[in-house]
């Protein structure tokens, strides 16, 4: 037990740096999910056969691209995007580079969740809005998204907790964060206590994220 707490004292600055790197990666990823994944999910829903603006060909093309991106194992996607990350953020290693790959992975993932959340909104509410003269855009912004907001927040919570784990996987290729620290010290240098601390911090991050998400869902649920 003393060895466990001594490791925290000795590696405290490294653990803090790794935790902030993880926050950076996951934070950028969630912003990408909201800003890019949500519109893509709305597009997939709106252009489907029973959507607000049916466009079968566009829908099939977008769905195919989404499925292609989702089919890549994350570690392979991370390696494939190294040249692109270097162009975008000026480096191919570290949390900034990993955030680029994580964003590519999260956008199609979250888009599918958004699409499903919008499908679950009662059709009667959509039909009533259209009967009152609402345009498709107004229907999305004033009916679909407000009604689906608790489900959307729940999906975002699930996405965030999952991509905290993805950020640890990124540590395998020098992305920084808790995964990188666990590999460098816990695996290569046999510092088991450091690995345990990384696991404990990851556990706390996931639990806090889930609690925050559950609270937001309860606050926005009108039922």
C-alpha cells in the first residue's frame, strides 16, 4: 500500500499532465461530435425515405461514407491519419494529433446515435408542426431537437465515456494521456502502481462523466 501512495507522490506531475492531456483529447472530440456529428445525424434522418426532405441518393451516399468510417478499427484509423494530423495541427504525435483521429472516429458514431434519437420522436408531433406551416428547418430546430434533447444528451454521455477509453488506446502510438503513461511506465518499466493510478483516474473520469450526463438528462426531460 505504501508503494502505491509513494508512486502517486513520485509520479504526481506526470499523472496530472496525462490527465489534462486526456481532458484535451476528449474535450475536442466531444466538441466535434456536437458541431459536426449532430448536423450529419440530422441530415441522415431528414433525407431518409420517411424523413422531412427525402433524398434517397444523397442519403445512401452519406450513409455509405458514415459506415465506411465506422468500420475502421480505431488504432488503424489513428495510424492512417498521421499525415493528415501533421497537416492540421503541425504534429503527428501527442494529444492534439490524437484529437484529430478521435474526431474522425466520433463524428460518424455520434451521427448514427443522433439519427436514431430523432427517429424516436413521435411522428404525430412532426406532422402537427408541418400542418401548422413549419418548414423542415423549423421542424428540426423547434420540434425534433427539443423533443429529442434528453436522448441526445444521453447519447453524448455514452459517447464521452466510450471515447475516454478510446483516448487510452491512442496512447499506444504516443498520443499522450493516461493510456500513454500507463504503457510507458506501467508496461515497459514495470511500474505497476503507476498503471493502477491511471486505471483509477480513468474510472473516476468515466463515473463523473456519467453522473453529469445523467443529471443533464433529468434536467431536460419534461416527462
